[in-house]
C-alpha cells in the first residue's frame, strides 16, 4: 500500500558524507569552513558555522585561497595566497571529476552529496534492472555518472552550456564513454512538460533545484513558486512502476519536513517509503556536524526493505 497520511510526525535523519579520500572538512567556525580538496586547502563562507574554530589560527593561515563574500547575496571574490592550477582532478570511489575555483564560491562538486550518490547507486543496483533516470539541474554530472555506473540509462539536464561541457569532461575523465547518458541543455519545466506530451516515462528522478536560476532562454526559476508545479509534472512522467525519487535543496528556508510532505504527496499513488532529513559534513577537528542541505527521497517498497536504507 502507498504511504498513508496520519498524525505521526516524520522522523528526520542527519546524513554525513563518508568514504571520501580526496576531500576533508578540516574545521569550521566564525562563519567559514576550512576544507581540503585534494592537494588544495580552501576557506569558504559557511553561515551555519556559528561556533568558534577548533583548530589554531596557524592551520587556517595555511589555506591556499579564501572566498570573501560581498554584502549582496551571491557576490564575492577569491583571494589567492598561492597560484592554483586552472583545475585539478579529484575522485570519489570509482568516479573522477574536475574541480576549479570560479567566479562563485562553488568548485563543481558538493562533497556532502556523496550521501545521495551512494543511496541512488544502491537502489539502482538492487533493482537488477537498467532503469531510465532523469537528473534535473544536473550541474557537473557527478550524480549522473554515479547513477549510470550503477546501470541506469540517464538523461542529464541543465540550463548551463558551460556546466554540461564540464560534465562531459568529467565523463571522459573517469573513462565513462560507454555509459548510457543523454546530455540535454534546456529549461527543466519545459523539458518535463514535453516529455509528458511525448509519453516518455522514467523509473527514477533526481532533483537538485537552486533557490533561483535562469534557463538557457532566460526562463526564470524560483524555488517556492515553481517547485510544486515541477513535482506535479514529474509525477506525470514517472513510470507505472517507479524505483525512486530524490530531492535535495540548498539555501532555502523550507525544512526537511516540507520536502518530506512534498515528495510523499508526489508519490502517493505508488507503494513505497518516503524519508527526509539533512545532509552535511562532519569536521575532522572537533567532530561537529555541519548541515548544508535538506533532502527527501522515496524508494519503492520492496527495494527499501531489501536494503533497509534511510
């Protein structure tokens, strides 16, 4: 039976990224985090780090660069303490990808997302099928590569030609030319509506929508305004026997409980289990948990109970 609505409050889970060898959250505090990306040590803003740093100042001064935020939202610049390569290679499990500093604080990988990559990998492998998976707002393609490596046929969509090119380069870097991936430059909502009209269906959907964004033709994306419509459209392109849905959200005021109810409603016609919570990173220094995003995900009942996954 599908999940039934009740008066029971959802149980929210805290997930911390693990299994990394090329990334470490060294420390955090004072509104910043000290991170090791391969051989490069960086300092980036982190509003959640309201506590004091645990490491001495000398460790922070060893950083190769720091991102200084501007007063306006999303603004800022990098200050370099030594010259960095234009880009450098990192790996997670059997995946390889390029990272680099850019005009924003982002480097092309969100290390905490490894929780989501691992979960989708386990679900896809346990299905013992080659499910069709749609990755919306796919960014540099690491989630796409993880799903494809697990056996999925992935359609990867993003509104930025630059990051799709980056994702293609990541595919080549990890020797994934034989993987079943279709790269699409488009607006997420427009593409999903066209897929609905074409009768195309997917067993899995991955969503990582930004708070605000623009499509390739200037289409405006606003999280709170358009997410309900997008989830409803995505429901229409789920196959009659879907495998999973995964939603991650950054820099929004919504709670994990909000995401839980949105995904549970979206998948109410199917037999499965909805879970939700926060994903984050655990410091090497003091072991504090740094929450970075909220998530909700739904998994088909048999697979969920087979794997006993959160």
